[in-house]
């Protein structure tokens, strides 16, 4: 970023989610095609980017996360599809389920941060973060997340391939045949018991 030609850079970082910021909207209503924030027209929602005066709107993530690693703390803004990996749900699903569960709520009411997002607190995740000159010169140091990588399965401890006794193929087949035979006998005797008692 110190080079004059560098306008934007992307970084992969691993951080722990400390909190989901409350008190501000965690989603926005965007164009169903390009996901740009929709604007209100006289009777419908419009998209400036697509140039359409009537669009199908979709809720998109606009979540602020407080995150930390071993050295620093920061605030990330998770936009659009990048947020789906955190609660493993689309923002549209979470908003719709809130309105279905709360019939008396009006369209202009603030939808609280869903439990699925709150449940991500304490998770350590990998984020792809976009940094521009604006991030370095603005008063608020908020970084935009362009992608949240899936949780990695923990690696098994030790080598699972060690200390395994090999038995010859013909012995393995004999054990398998015997197990199948015992399992089948158990099914037959169970069926016979039911027939007698019924």
C-alpha cells in the first residue's frame, strides 16, 4: 500500500470474532441481480447500477464484526454473499423468518441481529479483507470482508495410518462373512419372536 500505484490490496487473515455490532442494520436491501443497494422509487425499488426502475429485492449482509488476533483488534464489515458462510444462511432467509415469527412487526422496524450471527462469536475464521487508501486515511478504520472461508475441520491428532495390523485378505473375508451371518441370524430370531407374541 506504500507504493503510489497500489490503490487496493487483499489480505487473508485469521481472526476470532469478538462481537457482532448491535444497534445498526445488519443487512441492506439490494438488487436481486447485481446486489447493489436498492433505492426507493415512486412506487418500487430501483437499481442505479442495472438502470432498472423496478427490481426484485433481496436482503444482503451488511454486518459489522469486532475481531481480534494475538496482536490487534479491528472492525470488519461483511458485505453481501461474503456473510453467508458465517451463519450458513442467506440474509434473505433470516430476515424472512424474523417477519414470519413476528406478525405485528412493520416493514420499517429494525430487525435485530439474528441468533445465527450471534452464535458466530468466539469462532476463529479466515477472512479475505479488502484494504484501500480510504481505510488508511479515513477516521474510522473499518475493513471490508470480501470472503469468509469455511471452517476447517480440526486435523486429527497423530498419524491414523500407524500401528495398524494387516490381516490377509482371505481372513478379512471370512470375518466379514461371519459378521453378516450373525447379523442375519439376529434379524431372523427377532422376526420369529415378534410372530410368536403377536
